[in-house]
């Protein structure tokens, strides 16, 4: 029997890929476990870390994984590096299933930063009330964004909040639509949006709402990740899997 395809997941792309592969193949989706009560996935699911490169390599060998798909969040740089090193060590075919970055449109007021420290230092010059949508990133650098108000939006309560004197938290889960994002920005008096360039459609509406309202966006650039084979379209990923690990007997 052909071994399993291991998907490093936690994204909408990972979910859709598991749906396409199962039940024709054995599929295991690995979740980091940072988000509470994850929705059930097709195939098998494992939750929790592997224990670094050595742990992931041991898992690939023990389960005879025939193909590894890194469909983690674009900002999961450490997991991407671990996946590349473990796949190389085991000789396991690896593909990065990536989202294209968001591209600015006419009227967008984007200011891009390489790291959160630089972004936080510049933020008070961009507005007086920021909506911060940075997912599970370490937000401690925002403690220095003084003289303004911060509203954080996250799926789950952040494990560690910035030490900031004027801070609010909204717990909500996307996808978000344009009307809702416009209403949120307007009703709360948001005048600067903080975001990662995550790509995809689930959270794109906030950028469109910011453009419509003339609000600047402080955008955190994607981290550098290992150079590996990659694809941005589902059909290309499926073809790669068939070439890398054809089903026995076909």
C-alpha cells in the first residue's frame, strides 16, 4: 500500500488539499495546536509539534511518508525551515503550497516593514487608533507604540499581550466581508490598519475596506523561507503529488 501524504496544515489551503486527496489516498494533516477547537478534517489528524527537525524526520521515517506538503501559514518560518531540513535528511519529496502575496491596488496606502520592531516604532506616526491583525505573532514589540490606542483582533485570546496602556481585544474568526470590515473600522474610529501580507481571500476584505476609507496600512513583510519546490494552485499541487508519489497499482 502507498504510504501517507503528510500535510503541514492549519490553513484553508491545507484543508482544501486534504478534501481533494481523501479518500483516494491516506492523508495525515498535522496541526500545531495553537488554535482552540479546530474543525474536523478529512483523513487523519495529528495535533502538536514534532520536536524540531529530528522529530519531524523520525515521524517521516516511522510513518513511511511518501510526500510532504508544507501548507502552513506564510509566516510560519520556523516550521518551513524544519520541513525543508527534515525532508532533505529523509529523502522525502517536499512541496511548499503557498498563497500568492497580496498586491497593492490603486488607492492603497501601504507602508511595508521587515519586522515588527520597525513597524511598532513607526506606528504612532501613521495614526491614533490601530486595528492590529497579526494572528499568533509575538506582539510584545507593540508595547512601545505609545500615544495611541491599539485594538487587537484574534481568533483566540493572545497568550501574551503587549504592555500597552490603551489596549482592547476582539475575538473573531474569518472569513470577513467588506461591509463588516468597513463597519468595524468606521464604528471604532480606526485610522491605521496593521496586517501581515498573508494572502488569500479570508481576510483580504480588511485591506479593501482600508482603501475605501483612505486608511493607511502598516504591512509586515513575509519572512525569508528555504528555497524549495513550490506551487500556488491546487491543480499544480495535485499533479506534483501524483508525479512524486504515484499510487501503487495505478
